[in-house]
C-alpha cells in the first residue's frame, strides 16, 4: 500500500542551494570577528583618550577615533557581503592601510608628535601589529571571494545553457 498523496503538490527539494561566495562566510567570519573586536577596542581607547587626555595629543587621539570608525565600516561591509558593502569595505581597508602606514612612519620619524600610544602609531605595535596586517588580509579575502563569485557566476551561466 502506498502512502496517501499530498494535495500540496510535489515534495520540496531538500538539497541545499548552492551558496554564492560571500566575504562574511567561512574565513570571513573570523575576519569580521577580529575587525569587530578591533573596532570595539579602538573605540573604547579613543573615547578614553579624547575625554581624559585630549590636551596631551589631540591629533593622534582623533586619528585613533577615525581608525575606530574605519574598523566599524570594514566590519559591517565584510559581514554584509553584498556588492555595495564590499566596495565600501574595500575603500575602508585601503584607507586603513594608508592610515596605518602613514601614521606608523610619522610616529617613528617624529616620536614627539605621538607622546601617547594610539591604534596606528608605530604601525599598530600596541595591538600586536594587527592594524598593519589586518587590512592586507582583508583586501586579500575580498579579492579571493570576488574571484570565487565570478567563477560561481560563470558556472551558473554555463549550466543555464
């Protein structure tokens, strides 16, 4: 005896849909977590420095606040992973890399301009050089997922014909 037929039509396909590569999946989750943690740390540090010690080094402390905003933008852009968000994250990571290199060189060349440690001073030394390495890793990840997305799109287009 066969089971009764359902009036709702054929059984739904239970195989998982092929997911497009995304900056917030796989290794990207770790990257988003690290960026989120760095955003929190930089925000907390810059707020404290601005509120308590602003007169000691206003420009470096404002640069730390800028770094915190950039980390937040990068976190959200990488996590969302849509085309516009990834573009925004790419800009944020590029600005971050230029910022950490510029501030890092400036703080080494003129230590008196950075009497207090900041996120990007000395190339992020106070954060284990993570601010120096992270934008490189992030840009690599964006490029890798973009290539995987292009390959996935090409496979879908080929299979449609």
